[in-house]
C-alpha cells in the first residue's frame, strides 16, 4: 500500500512524495509555503490520479522519459523520476493510479 510522505525542505517549504508499497518514490511534489497547501496538493493527486488525460508524458534532452501529473487547471502537482523506456514510464503512471487514492499520509515535517 502506498503512502504520501510530507517533509520540509531546507528552505522551509513543505513537499510530499508518493511512495509505492516497496518504498520507492513514484511522484514528487513542488514546494509549498504552508503545510495546508501541501495537504491540498495531496488531495489533488488523489482526485486527479485516476484521469489518464491528466498525465503529461514527456522526454528529457537525455532521452530518458518521465511524466507530470496535472490538476484540472493545468498546473503540475507532481512529477516522476526519469525512466529508461516508455513502458517503464507507463508502469509508473499505473503505480500512481493504483497507490494514490487510498495512500496514507505520514507527516515527517515536524
């Protein structure tokens, strides 16, 4: 079962990572100025993760591929790691779809 882990960055911003059951990070957020905004980001991931149209499938200059998950307003709410193949990226997207809706939240920001 997946979980969202909230942490604090060195600059004081809050961020979350969605981790799969094996502990691997499958989605990382931007920085948020407040914990409440970070928690809203988690809810946005839960809500938008099931809509395949919300995933931007992208390629880096290095040739590796990745994805961004967008909210209804088009703003990116999470991005993936780099993958070696499009098939691996699709597996990552499926993992977000599977883990996000019921993931627990672990607050490590304190």
